[in-house]
């Protein structure tokens, strides 16, 4: 999928609502990849709200800081959008060529997207050319609001970089997963839990059978700690990730734990509800395995809650599993702590500008 495409190699830039992740991969001789650059720069809590950029200066500064700190030389960027402004649907259409499809999709798409077609960038992928006897084929329709895509494009320009591809978070997660894991014969659910948005994608034979973004993530846990304990965002965040080295008497561990446990249960149940929705609407394909990624996947008790509620195996994705890493350049501890958060950036960095 690509709304804007150019050739050449590029860096993956994941502009998340809690932090910007910049990652560059280098192809190796044996067909694998080596990690060239990876860095994370936090954003102030209200910089991006509901996918909309509220404080573009903060985002541009974060990107510039990453480029400067890591001495990144590549200028071309692959970034991604997600949330309510992105629609991904499998639709059935009469069998036609790619050219015919590109011509007619503007008209066809109208009934599937809740926005005016003039306001969206549309991309299509033919999934099943054979179709059934009725001469139908299955097509993956992806639409993203132009406003949002243009917002990301101008942020990248402002940071002195060149936007090469604007992808979708859920597809980046899928690409990162496919590089690092062998596709099982049964379907798998990929659940990327960020700070504000959770991208859910069910893969069947390597093709997305169901994709949905829900407004939900680690931020919810932080907000709840903040509210219940009446502390600042930074304090609540520190209590959650367990890096609070202030005076121990100032912390109420049992209460924090209880709040985290309750919030984890509620996130797990919303994710489970979406997965159950897939079960009831999709063509009957079940799955046995849920792969979690995104920083929110590290919320204590969340994976266990999901295992209990969904009854599937739950595993946290390691996006660096098959990527060569020089331990003299990258601190293994940093990589281990941030690995789930790097998933989208890995998927974006895998994209070659110009490919579809
Ligand atoms: N060790 C940890 N334990 C608990 N939560 C964590 C941990 N590390 C990161 N998080 C949480 O993960 C979230 C950030 O994850 P991620 O970087 O994937 O989100 P994002 O891409 O910035 O946001 P989004 O995609 O929703 O816009 C934050 O809410 C953060 O508090
Ligand atoms: Mg994210």
C-alpha cells in the first residue's frame, strides 16, 4: 500500500502519539537486514490527540533531534497513518484488470467509506484474482483522509526530510511480523497497542482478513493512575513503567498495581470484543495465536488478561528477531525494553520506496 511513492532506500519514521521512532535497516548479503539506526524521542502528552497533530513544532523538533543524534544521512522517509481517518476493507468487485480497477475505484469506493471520496487517498490491492463462478474478485480497499496524509507529509518536510511513502500502521506491523516469524498455517491476530490507538489485524494465509483501529492504549492506564493518585502525567507514567526512583514513601504501590490491573482487564476486554466481532462476521476462520506489539503490550497483566479472556496463545512480538544487531553500537538493554515499540518502525523501514 502506498499513497505517495518514490524510488530509493528510506528510513522508517513512526510518528506515534507518545513518541517518534526512527529506524533504518541495511540489507545484508545473505538477504537479511542489519540495524543501522534506531532511536526513540518522547513527545509531550498533548502533541498528537486522536491522530491529529496539535503541536507540530514538538513533533518536528523530535524528528530533527533523532536525525541529529543518530547522524542519519538518508533523507527519504517511510511514515504511516492510523486511526479513524483510515479505512481498510475487503470488498468484492467484478473481475477486471488493475488499470480498470484504478479507474473505477473512485466510484466503487463511495459506498464503503464514510468520507467524501474527493477527500481521501485511495489505494487498492487485488487479493484473489480467481474469484468465484460469478466472476467476482476480492479487493483490499485502503482509504486515508488527504488532510491527515498531508499533515504528515508537511511535518516530514518541515523536519528537513523527504516523504517517500505514507503507509498504514497495521500493514507496517504485518510486514515486521512476516520478516521475523514464519506464517503459521492457521490465522493469527496481530494486535499493536500504542499509547492512544490499537491496531488489530487478523492475517489469514498472509493476507489481512480483518483490520480495525480502536482508540485505546497505554495512555488509558497512565490517565487512570493520574486520576486515582492525583499525580502528574510524568509521575503516573514513571509509576507505570516501574522506573520511579523518587522517594519510595511517595508511592502507593498496591494502589498503583490495582489501577494497572483494572485498566489491563479493560483493554484486554475491548481487544477481545473486536476479535470476537471478527469471529462472528468473517468467513469462519478462527485463529489460535495473538501476537502483541506496541509499548502498551508491556502493561503489566495485559497479556495474561487477554490470554484468560480470549483463550488464545499470547506472545509479545520481537521485531528484531531476524535482524542482525551489532551489540557494540546498540545497547541490548535499550533494544530489549523498546523492542515492542519498534514494530511499526521496523515494518516501515522494510518498505522500499516505489514498491506497492
Ligand atoms: N515497560 C512498559 N510498561 C508499561 N507500559 C509501557 C512500557 N513501555 C512503554 N509503555 C507504554 O506504551 C505506550 C507507548 O507505546 P507506543 O510507542 O507503541 O505508542 P505510540 O506509537 O507512541 O502511540 P500511538 O500509536 O497510539 O499513537 C505508552 O502508553 C507507554 O506508557
Ligand atoms: Mg504507534
